């Protein structure tokens, strides 16, 4: 199977609402249709370019403001994968932005202050966040971002470096649920324990799987409020390093939580480009987005740390490249 | 914007059985005690061998780097197709290994010494110093300062890097004459709106053009291009005005030959522009994808092409049997397959 065939399968499964085993049913097509969000701009204002939203489709803002210079190499590929999943499944349209112009509910303005018509937070149903470190937002933008999740009940799916973002902004920590404190082992292969095998984004994974990536140490998880989905098993890693700050062996890698009325999902996997080619990783984020968009139900069930229930197994490797034959014939690798 | 996917519900239903079986199929090896060590080999195909390139370290020597630059913060509204176009360009390079792509919708990286939003030097990421070509999807008055403008011109003109531009790129920086020199033409409205029109391939020898019929009908928002001269650019495609309503308001006779795709040199740098690409589904068209892919390869200096300017043909090749919408010959026309 090639990557594109896999994506088509994911997409068709989602569209059919039944194809993927264990996937929760979609509401019937009629219920997906809804009127434009309150803030949607009239098509006449769009200059015929940005359609307000396509019927039955959600709008996802793939937001990775990397203007602060800490750009991970995988960000663009991750966005491309997320875009293709939405495009093929026809569940959502993706707007890729590495700037923060759209993080507002108070209208869009160009660099010289003139009005720019287009989508702002009122038009989006979820944010796929791959930002890093301190991001230049005004106080109004910050308030709008919090309200987008907390009051509007929209989705916030955050990736890898998201826990390094806005360290100086406590409310963002409340939204996300944890903060980054280093990656003590850098890129390492280690078992990952699936602590919640009923949540849509993790229910298809084996109980424990081996994974190689840059493993983050995320601090501040409150297990009374957050449903930890994936945890790094550190039993075979050196936990006596100086930069280890979690001393109870509890290293959450993915979780879901609520923030006000909104749905928040975080997963640390995704440092390397090739991680985004692993089918199970694509499905983690695809199912997380469907949940955050309100297309699939998923219960947030906080629980104490759970031990590994089985020996780790590897995940299926990345799929074959899916370029057209003419392009693959010129492959250079 | 409509879907390009022809699969109907019945087709999906048939697939369901296969999908269900396939999704359950990837048999996981039985758990074993030694599964801990080395059980999961790092995926093949990452030239860094899994180490990654760090934050902004250059790609390996044999890989070219492409910057998809789609700053749409100014102007009327972002085209809905921009993100899909950027993703298609990224995937073609990724899957073939021809180039690695950075997608950016800001303009901080348009500098040899990019700065963070704080004004401090950026610690990594793409910049004019480490990318081999730009794929430009910006529009209107892209916010870069005078120093950045000079560096952008230097990047193409003196460093001999590539600059590939699509559709709304010809609306960019109308008040900056040097950019007009770089690109070779300017947007002069789209008097016909979104329509189906015949397109003449002027140079089937340019990489990518051989996949188009000499005349083909295409459905898109066709730009009228002004300030264009066949003496400066090699015309690759132009509109066949015989198939267009030339009496519409806004049609400028002075804009002949109505070039919509061309290639040219700007100093030492290679420049390619095509106006095709308004709708997201345009970017799914295999012939269009090949056009962009080969244009990028040429702009990256991977494949050669003759872009010596020459006069536009005076005769129109015989028309296709029927002008149809781009689909696969529904009416027997020689439209482009999907």
C-alpha cells in the first residue's frame, strides 16, 4: 500500500462512517450541514476567493507560527499530511499559516492597517497547532484564542513543540495541560504505553508499542483532569540525568482534556519528518482532529498512571511513497 | 470549488469491506521479550538516518531545498487553494526525493540573515542563504521592507537561484517595478472570470509542456497579463483568443499575446510563471502537477531548458475535436485528464 492509498482509505472510512474498524459513527450527512458560523464573511466580501465554508466541511487552521526562528524540519510536512487527510476525506478544509494573522475574532487587517477579508477564528472549527516558543500575539489575540476554545467550544489539537509555546503565558498552560522541560534523551527508541485504549485517537493502537522520536519531558500534568492517552515507558532509559525533572516515572506523551467547553488534544510524537509517514501516527492525529471537530464522540476519562499491560511491539513502518509513477521513476534516493 | 473525486456512495460502500479488512490486516508481530531493542527500525528514506536535520540545518548535499512562500496577509482575501497548492508541492518533492520543502506564510525568512519577531537573529529555519528556489504563492502587497526586496532580487539575479510563481503571484507588488522585471508580467484583471477556454502550448519542448496537447481546453480563472514581452520571456502557453469573448469589459487588446505560462532568465536566475491554479482541484490535475514539478526541477538547476525568447506563433494548431471541461473526455474532447 502506498501512502496515498492509505490516506484515501482513512478518508473514505471517515466519509462512510463505518469502514474503519472501531471508528465511531459519523452523524448522518444531513446533521453535518449547518449554517455558516456567526462570524463568517459574506462571499461578496471575499472578492470571490475565499469561500465562506463548504457545506458539510469543517475548517481547520494549521497554525505553526515559526517566525521566532525555531522551525522544526517536520512542520511543513506535518501540515501537508494534515491537509491531505482533510482534503481526501472531505471532512475539513485546511488553512496552513506560519503567521498569526488569523488568530483574532475582531476582523483581519493587513500590515498597513487596511481591512483584509478572509477567515478568522470565527470561521474555524479547530486549530492544529505546531507552534513553538514565544509567539508574537497581542493581548486581544490571546484573549480571542482562549475564548475560541473555552467559550466557543472549538477544538485545539497540539503537536510536539506546542508544550514549548507561550511559556510566559500561564493561561496557555491551563489550556494545554502541561509544559515542556527538555528532551533528556533527545531522539531515542523506547516503549510507549497506551493508557487509554477507548479514546478514538488511541483505540486502534497496540497496548504498548516501540517508537523512535525525540521524546519530550512534559511537566505539570494533573491526572485528576487530564486523560493521559500515551505515556513514555522510561524503565529502560537513564532517569538519573541532571535534566530529569519528573521523578515518579510518569512521562505523559499524549492526552486529551477539556478547556471550558472546548476539546484539547496533545501528542508529542512528530519531531522527525518521517514520523508523519507512519500510518498509525497519521491516524492518531486524524482521529484527534475528528474528535476535536465534534465529528466523533470521545470521553475524557482521567485516571491514575497505568502500568504497561503487555510487551511492546513495533508499529507498522511508513508506507511506500505515493507519488505518481512518472515522479517516482525519477526518485533520487 | 467542487470535489474532484468521482467516487460515489456505492463505490465507497464496496470499498468498505476491503478497507475494513485492510485496516485490520497489518498483523502486529507477537509480543516478545526482545521486542524492546531495535524492534522498530527507523524508517528508510530519511537521508539523515533518523537523526533529523535539527532545527534548520541544511538538507543533505544531494537534496535541494524549496521554500514555498505564500504570504497572503495583505490584499483582498487568501485564495482557498493556497494551502492545498503548497501541500501538493511539498508532497511531490517529498515523495520523489527531488527536494525538501519549507512552507511559510510569513516573510521573515526573505533575508540572508532572518530575524525573529523580537528582532534577534533567527536560530534556524529556512532563509535565502539556505534554499535553492522559491515557489511563490503570495499576492498583492506582500509586507517586506526595502532591504528584503533588495535581497530577494539578489537571490535570483546574482545568486542564480530559482523563482517559480503561480496564479496570484502576478498581482504581487504592483508598485515595485523591479519585481515586474523579475517576473516578466503583471496581472491585468481576469475579464472572463472562471471559464473554460482553449490554451495553446507554444513550446512543447520545455520540460513539462510535452504532457499537454498542443491545444487543450481548460477550466480555470484565466488571468490577463500586461507588461509582458515575448522579447524577454519564452512563452510556453497562451490563451487562444478565438475561444474567448474578446468583447467583455476589461479585455485589453494591448495585452496580446495573452501569455499565461512562461519561463525566463533574470540575471543568473531562472524564473517560471503560470497563471493556472485558481481552484484547489486544478492542483490535482496530473498534467498541471507535472508542469509544476518540472518547472521546479528546472528552477532548481536539476534539468536544463532552452528559454531563449522567440516570437509567438502566428498559426493556431488544429483545435481539439471538442472543447470540454477538464474531465476525462466526457464529450470526447481533448481536455486534461484528472
